């Protein structure tokens, strides 16, 4: 899961402008540290942790910025731009997984 967040995060950073790149790279590093702390405190076998859910929220925010910067305010049609489809698919995937894994985490911790 951490590899997925880093791969999608680095791809989003490459598509962003200079000001947001440094901020989101720092966010990915801090996220990795929280992930390591979460594994050390609980275990590797805990799936759908709050760290994973926060990573999905970070990716959603990153790709919303990519969507608005690179495709919404361009002169040509949005539907013809690959960045638009990449951003929309990642936003839908991450934002739909947040409630799913949140509920999974809530029901799993109710034992």
C-alpha cells in the first residue's frame, strides 16, 4: 500500500507546478514516517488503518490540484486531455475507497 501511495504521489508531483511540489513531497515523507510508526505500534497485519485512509485523502487532494491546474483551465477540450482522465480516475478511486476502508476499519475495531 505504501508503494501505491508513493507511485501515485510522485506521478502527481511530476504533473504539478513548482510551489506545490515541495509541499506534497514533504507530505509524502511525513506520511511514510507515520506509516512506519503505525506498523511499529500495531502490526503489519492491520489492514485499512487510519494511515491508509489519510493517504487516500492526500492523493485525492493532490490529483484535485493536478486536475484544476492542468486540464480545467486550458483552452482545448478537457475530454481530449490524458491528464484529465488520469486525474478523474484517481480521484474517483481514492475518494470512493475512503468511506469503504473507513467503515471496514470501524467494523474491524468494534471487536
